[in-house]
């Protein structure tokens, strides 16, 4: 069904999110969760790898780790299970890392009061419908503060701290992107199919598709390799 929906260049569009959801709707929960928090599906990654690099992986798949986390919470309600996995994966290895790096880079000491262990233990004991009531997330939190905050703030859609990296790749960051991912140095590592990478870059630059986050991940990997491995 996801293939019937048109592609969208807007990473925040409802259609694009619906395509991601429907693509794994019938899969086990670990795969559904993993697809939602990553930007390459398993098939997409396999297509990017060179034959030699694929052989070096010897069958290893990052999704196996995600599956192991969900195995420990398989008796829980799906909402509680996903939140538990969040605490052990997405929070410590993604969100909190980014918050710490960006805040410290600006001489700020960030705090996350909702991650206080007493608050988290209390939240873990709450019924699921107090957290997700129908389509309304943070249900109890919104009820608790509804008389203190304007309704437009309480009911506003969730907004992340995204940056227009996709447009930057077409303008100010284009030289960096091409120097990193289209270079002989990158190709010589033998990890990724150069033709596939070039296709991703070209499609994005020519606005045929939005590969913002895929290219960002590949760029960060290459810059990390140059800084710490070469």
C-alpha cells in the first residue's frame, strides 16, 4: 500500500510519514520501531554496501540489537515496550548526545527534569491511556498543565529542533558533501557502492528526491573516518 502513495520532497509531510509507517505496518514491532527511528531500511543498506564490505559484516545487522531490546519487554503493552526501548537506545545514543554537544558548545549546562528517576519511575507505572489517549500523546502531562498554559501551546503539534540540512546540501554545504562522498578517498575505502552513492547525491541535488538525512549520516561517517581513522 505504501507504494501507492506519491513521493514527497518534504521530510515532514504526512504522506511521507504514512509511507514509512505502511511500509512496515505488518512487520514485528522491533522492525517497525527500528524503521521509524532510522533513515535506511535493511534493503537500502544492503544495496549501498560493496560485496566485500557485506562479506566482512558476516551477517551482522544492527536490527538484531534492536530485536534483543524488544525481547526483554515483550510482555509489556506496545506503548510501554517502545518507551522502555527509547530509554535504552534513542535517548542515550541520539537525543541526549546531541543536546549535550550543542549545549556545551554554547557554554550551556542542559538539564532534563523529566528524566529524573522518580519522575520516570512514576511515569512507568501509569496506565498506557494516561500517556497515549487515542491519538493524543502526553495525555496526563497536558491535562496537568492545561490550566497554566495557553491552549494553543498545550495542543500544538510536536516540533523537533530540525535544521534545513537538505537545502544546505544544495547550497553552502554542497562543496563539503561532494568533496566527502564523491571523492576517490571515500570510494577507496571499499565500503559503499560509489555508483549508488553518486545516485543519492545527484537525486538530492536535482530535487528528484529528499535524501537529506541519509546523506547527512553518510557525510558524518566519512568525516569521522577522516578525523579518527585515517
